[in-house]
C-alpha cells in the first residue's frame, strides 16, 4: 500500500510543473475578499454537510455581530476518508486566500491536511478525539475522558467490568484508567468489538452475553456506536441485567427511542445541555423545534463536532479581534516561499485566550496544546428519555444531582418535584436501613451511606425527579407530648423544618401522626421475641428408652408377660411337653414339664434379646407361640435399634422459652427487655392484654434490661442464655440471617408498618405514596429487601439445614406387629385348650372313667402351679381304680400322637 504522504508529495510535484491546470470550485464569489477587507475561513466537510454548513455560517454570523469581525466562509465537500480529494480542495482555498481551515471529520484526512497547514503556517481546527498536539483541537483529550470514566466507575463501585473499544486509538483511555486504578483496581476484561472491521460486532457481543460480568464500558466513534447499540439489543444484552457507561460524547444525538424501555442502566457523558439559549438558537437555524419534546425527550440532534466547530469559530474571531490577521494567497507547490510571517504568532495567541462567552461546550482555555475548562453532564437513559443525573469536571470530579430532563409527560414518572432538594434523616449505623460504606477511601455527602433506606430514597428520586441530602439523625426517633406540644429526636427536626423526610425503621403510630405525617407503609411487620436457638440438652439417665414412647414400653411389658404365661399354660396343657426325666427307664413313675414359670420367662427373655436358650418347644401350640414371638421380637428390636441410632446422632435441642406466655411468666428465670424509647416500648405501655401488662410491669421495675438501641439488645441476647429481646420482626429476620445462634420465638405480638416521616400536611405526600405503590407493584421493594436481608452480608447460616427431630415410635407405628402377636398367641391358646380337652376325653374313654371326673382332675392338676412333676401311679387318681391302670400317661400321649 502506497503511503499517503508519498501521494501528497507526488501531487506537489505535479502541481509544480502545471500550476495552472487545476479547475477551481466556485466559492460563492469570494475571490476579491482581500479587496473587500473580509477575512475568509474555510470549512471542509465529509459528512452531515448541510447541517455543518448551517452551523458554520451561524457561528460566523454570531461572531461578526458580537465581536465585530468580518469573517466570511469558504465551504467545500469531500468524500469521507479521501485524503487526495481533501488535499486538492484545501490547495484551492489556499490559493484564494484563507485565514484558517476547519475540518474534515475523517481523522486520517485531517492528519494529512494538518501537515500542509503547518507548512503554510495556517491555523487548522479539527473536532475529533486525538492524541496529537498539532493543530487546534477543542475535543477533550483521551486522558481527560479517562479521568471522567474513572470517576464514574469509582462512584458506581464497580469491582469488575468489560472494556469494549472500537480500535487501537481508544486503548489510550484504558491505559490512563489503569494508571489511576493502580494495583488494587477492578478486574477488567478487554475486548475489541470491531474485531473483523466489517461492521459485524455480534461475535464479540455473544462473548459478552456468556460472560459473568454485566457491567460494560464502551468507547468508540460516533459512526459505529449507533450500530453497536442496535446489535447489542439484538444479541440480548440491553436489558435490566446490564449496566453501561458509554464513553462517546455524541450519545445524546443518537436515536434512542427503542432503548428507552429496555430497563438497562445506560450512563453517558455530554458536553452541552440542549436547554442553553445558544443551543436553542442553533436548533432554530437548523430547522429543529426548540421544544425538546417535539423530537426526543432530553436529546439533541447537535453533535459534538458541530458544537466544537461553532466554539472554534468564536475562539478564532476573538483572536482576530485582538491580533489582526490578513489572509494572503498561497500555493501548495511553493510552500517555502509563501509561508506567512505572522502565522505562528496568531496560533500561539489563540492558545493563550480564555473564552467563556458565546460558547456551547463551556469555557475554553489551553494547557499547552490540550483544551481545558469544559464541564461534562452525566446523563442516563430513562423511559422519559435522556436525564441529567450529575456533572463532572477535572477539579471536582463527579457530583451527583437530579434535574428535570424534560417537561414531557410519560408513564409512571412525575417531574413536578424537579429541582427540589429534600433533607433526609437517617439513623446511622442501623443495619440494614442505613450504614456507612466500608471502604478505604474518604467519602463525603450522600456517597458515604448505603442501605435499604438509602436505596428506597434513590428509587423515589428516580421516579419523582427530586434531589436529596442525607443527614445522620442519630438513633432517637423521637416522641411527641400532646400536652406540652413538644417532641424529640427526628420528629422534632421535621416539625422545626430542619429536615423534610426521615427514613429508617420508623414505625407508624397514632402518637407520632399527631405531630407529623407518614407515607403509606413500605414494609409491614410486628413485634417479635429474639432469643438464642434451642441448645442441646444434657443426656438423661434413661435416654436409652427414648426410641419408644411410654405407651409402647407398657404394651411391650404386657406382651412379654402374656407370652411367658402362654408358654407356661400351654406347656402344662400339652402332653408332649411332659418328658421322662430318665430316658433309659421305659416305665417311668413320674414325668417333668420344662415350661415352669422361670423357664417360660427365661425362654421369652432369650428370644426378646435374640440370644436364644436351651429350652425347645415340642408341642404344636407352644411352637406356634414361639414363632409369633420370634417374629414380634425381630420387628421390635429392629425398630428400636434404628430409632436409637437416630436419637444418638441427631441433637434434640431444648429451649427455655417457646412462647410469649413463657416469657411473661419468667419461665426458668429468663428476663427480657426492649429499646428504651420507641414504638415497641409504647406498645406494652398502652396494651390492654393481661400478659402485656405483666411484661410492661416487669420492664418498668427492671429498667436495667432496657437498651438504648436494637444492636445493644442483640448483643445481650448473644452473650446471655437467660435474656430475650423484644424488637420488630424485620430486624429479627435480618439478625437471624447473620447470627447463627439466634432465633425468633413464637408469632408476632402485633401488626404495624414502617413509613417515611414527613411534615404535617406536606403537599407532596400523595406523590410519594403513589411512587411507593408503583415500587411495590413492580416488585422493587421486595427485590431491595431480598438484597439487604438475604444477600448483603449473609451466607454464613443460610446453607446450614436444620436436622429433623428424632421422635419416639408410638403405637401408631407398631400397632400391626402387636396385633399379629395377639392373634397368633390366641390361636395357639385356643388350639392348646382344644387339644387338651380331646386328650382328656380320649384318656377317660380309655380308662373307662367319667369324662367329667377326668376333666376335673386334669384341670386341678393344670392349675396346681407349684407342681412341675406328674406322678403316673397315684392311688388317689381315678385312673388307679381302673383295670387298665397299668397303662401309662406317656403311652396314652403316644397313642394320642399316633
């Protein structure tokens, strides 16, 4: 690629050989300006030509009228970026004779023309951002723009952000910002959005969307910035989740209609306000209405280039007034012979002036070759359009303020409080409503406070357009004495007119409303009890019995005795359970029964403890009872073991108090208190509830338990196991999120709300109420509460889940297994009795004795619990009188078994 400087040199050579071959444009008949005493200045335009010509001519008219100069204009249009054509037009102007050159917009064309003007010693003025010190440039230097962006980022407290830039020349801004941030600055992700240099930025914007960062600083030219915003919206990163700082001074001139309702937080800078009279006059000349609402709320079609060109003409005229400068004809091909002798003096004098009048972009003066003196407006894009929210200058940095952007009426916005400043009282420190910002930097004014109340005032200011000043009103919210008409604390400040509003955890009460007014409640609450979380109880002596309820243990004892008795009875009824004590003797004289009372209990115990015993049932009935008992013990022991493990591993904490009744009765010596002054204390003073009266009497008799503020009460609860503190439920919720050992006890004792305090019969009360209702309906209040209660400063206790309580098993859990045991035992008993009756009847028939007599004898023997031995040959038995008395009972049993 051929260097453009070489092209210009080639043109000069050609012009040297053919000085008269150029065909000149018509410049409106200005060839004889020198004879007329006029001073022509030239304008080269490569974009917005028609509007730039109007601005240039209007600036000359104003200068001639105000300063008394005789400036005239020479204008020519060139193609954007065409340095050769620009050079050709400039040479024609120089041959005509001009005192200075303005433009063009292209930074590359302007750089080449600057070298020509320097050679001819002709002032050259351009209006784009540049690091070059040559020529005259009224545009803010990149280092100064970096200072403004640094001030905004610091004010917004961004700890990380994405820096999007168009091309390499904008990296100077990032470099200066990095120097100011130092080693402890925010984390910056740097991306070039015009990476392909083809106008398609979506690939980079998609990377931004996938990034964890949602705070973005964008610097770029006025040519690419509108398309950047359009593609960013298409990609989906212009919404309520993203915050932007636009480092382009033409943001106010873009078509922002489709971004106004995106809910994205977009902040930018501008050099002038459309409300200035000089700006309105220029708008009229350009054919625009002076009423801002006619085209776009708060915006302005005048670009920075137009405004700086206008100001440059005024500076040129002021210099010409003090230092006459007669233009002469010059030839580009003979620069060495036609250099002006007074050109350097004129340019140097221009840099020494300080111009404060007839300018659009603020005072103008130079430090070296760098323009200074301007004041930048900090603007935001809101549903109403562009709104001024602050200012920045090099000496005072960013200053926050709220001004009315327009006079337009739009949804959900009220501008009737514009330009009003209210003094707002806070209680500091009083987390989470207001507190000092924790930072190593020294903060002043409103920026030193943060909290729920601070955010609420900011939201209301955004909606209503007022300014505000925060003042620390202390922790005395105040009370009102109707008899003496005297008040204290914050109430007194409002009644005396020294404050307009008070926002903190200030409860709306009838007593206070006699002295001041309140807004509608922005938060509803009630009085609660703050106390330590239940502590782990000391193990008791019989803790091993906890897995079962007392009812289960009772039924288990009855079941044990019942089964043991069943074994004893069935053992005596069943012939199979009577054994020969001497197996070698085939004709024993007596039989023994193994199921004595002791053995029955021993067998039952062994089965319950799953240890077994040497006793083995033989009869069907005793085996049936044993089977059901073994099944029963399997289920019961397994349930006991499982629940015992739960009781041993899960804490079962206990609290000394569980309700307001426990507190009122001073259960286990627990004392309590509240804030010495305030709505909580007044509630107990005026309550008719008997419990509350007792509690009020206690607190009156024990003032040592009252505190000066809520934080003192929270500290006492943390350090004492026998102290409870009465405070608002919202404050309890806040503290329990951060103090893991604190808990709210019981339900709220009353219902009330927090409101914004304001003077009696204040005329703006309805506007504040409507704004609070809108914030409530839009979910803003809930989002702010979630931020300050559940997000800021939390995370310590939120992840710890409470373990479920271990509860004893009761009969509802074990009904089934008890029922099975009962049915099985009853069936076995029934079978045993029937078998015993059949056996006796068969035996009576065998011995030929009366069945009745046989049943009687056998029954008497069964119920003789002291006898566990059965004598087979007993003279007293009815069987001994039988002729078959030689038959043994054992043989009968065997026969019965067969």
